C-alpha cells in the first residue's frame, strides 16, 4: 500500500510542475506578443506625429493655411493636448504639445484626501506614447483614433491668427 501512495505523490508533483511550466510558457508568449504590438503601435504614432510636424512647419512658413490628415493610426489610442500651465509629459520639455498614446482609466483618483493614481496619463504618454512640441498649440478636446471600419479618424490642422488649431474632422 505504501508504494502506491508514493507513486501517486510523484505523479501529482510531475503534473503540478508541468502545469506551472506550461503556464509560464503561455505568459511568455503573451508578453512577447504584446511587447511587439506596443512597439508597432508606437511606430504608427511616430509616423503620424512626423506628418503633423511637417504640416505645422508648412503652416508656420505660410505655405498653407490648413491641411487634413487621413488614415490615422494606431486605432484605439487617443490624441491629447497639453497647453498653458497644466502639467505636461516630460517628452514635451515644458512646451505646449500634443501626444498620441493609449488612454488610461482612473487618472488622478482622490479618495478621502489621499491621491491614489497620480498623473497616470502623463506617465503613459511619457513611457509608451509619442509627443510633439508645438509652442503655439491651442487646447483641444482629446479624441480617440477610430478604426477604418468605424469611419476612421481625420484630423484638420490649421492656423488661426498665430495659434495652431487641431480638430477632429
């Protein structure tokens, strides 16, 4: 009888180790996938910011008065503006700027006078987003980049007086 009990314990140990090993491998695969997906999304956001930078340069030189950008990616991310005296991501270097990054939920939560989640959106834009400093940027309402199947997102960049105005078109 003792021998059967020992055999059962060793088999259970093997099964537990196998389950732990398989779980670790699944976690590793998901981590690799999401790391690649985030890098791809950041590359898409960088491309959009570079297009915006070119348009702002042409606006400031007087070559154009407005231009529309279509086919904005990465879908599901948001475009934020940081202007005036509000706190800005470090990527903005203290200038007015716009950032393309994933939106975080529960930013700056205050419970019974205790700050729980402070500046999570700023940190997200700093670590995983892309920002473009535009000193003459006007404040705009943040908006989400929609997928092409939902009609996509178009952006209109124009100059009104001395201010750069960005709006969802």
